[in-house]
C-alpha cells in the first residue's frame, strides 16, 4: 500500500471518531432531558395528587362537620318533637278533663235515673248536704236557687220536696205547702210523694186548718195505701176524730 493511501486512511479515522463521539453525547443529552421532563411531569402529577388529596380530605372534614351539625339538629328536632307530643298529650288530657266537667252524667236519686249536668249534680248534692247537717236556712236558700236555676232538672221533684222541708223547719208553712203540692202535681208517683202529702197535712195542722188536714190525710190513705206515710195518716185521722 502506498504512503498516500495510508495517510488518507489515517485521516479518515481521525475525522470519524470525533463525529461518532458527538452523536453519542447528543443522544445522552436527549435521554437526560427526557428523564428530566418525565421527572418534572411526575413531580407535577405528584403535587397535583397531593393537592387533590388535601382537597378531598378537606371535603371529608367539611362533610363530617355537616353530618355532626345535621346529627345535632336531628337530635334537637327529636327533642322538640317529643316535647310537642308531650304538650299535645297534656293539652288533650286537659281538654278531656274540661269536657268531662260539662258532659252530662247519669245519676240516680229517689228511685229515678236520669242525666244531669255536673254543675247541676254538684249544686243539688251541696244543698242536700247542708240540710243533713242541720243548716236549714242555708239549705233553703240553696234549694231555692236550684229550683230557679234548673227548672227542667230531673232533680226537681226531690229538690221541691227538700225545699218544702226547709220551709217547714222555718215555720213558713204556706210556702212549704205550695212546694209540696208542686211536687205532687209534677210527680204523683214519686217515691217521696206520700211523705209530701203527709207534710202538707202537718203544715195544715200547724196553720190550724184541721178540716184541710183531714182531707189531705184521707187522700193520702186512698192514693198511697201501702206506704208508711199512709199508716201514720190513719193514726192521725183517729186522733182528729
């Protein structure tokens, strides 16, 4: 091989090696840049994920607070509902109690059964209690008020009977006779009718109306022959002959 050929080959070798080395450095730089870009992208994605996780955690905490508030509000609402239900029951009970004070009740007096207002029953019982206690003046006033206040009461025959007795006790014989007669006219078959007739005769005797008393006693024996008052009337008639 000639000297010129060898020299040319050597020159080519020298020129090719630096070019090849340059290509390798460029590829390495590109690889490094790609890795750096990937790292930066991964770092950004990681940061974004962290921000997303923080946002999610914040949302979870906010939801927990809302749930706690809703739970507290629900518990408060349940307490309010329970209080309202309790008040409703109390109001209903109070209303029932008030209504019962005005609702008619079934009563039985002197063999008669009828409906009466609670106030009506209370007033009659109070007047009768005064009579039994010997407070004839108080009982007379109470029975007189009753007769005026409850003219259609089922108690009326009994009320007039006891009113007549208070008047007899007060020696107001004419008024007593009037009430006994009103009772007999309204309820001639009343269980106290015979006693009312006997009381009329007693009032007539107190008024010195012997003739009237005899007539009343005779009517008593005729109308109520099986009564104890009739037996007493017969004895009185024997004494008045």
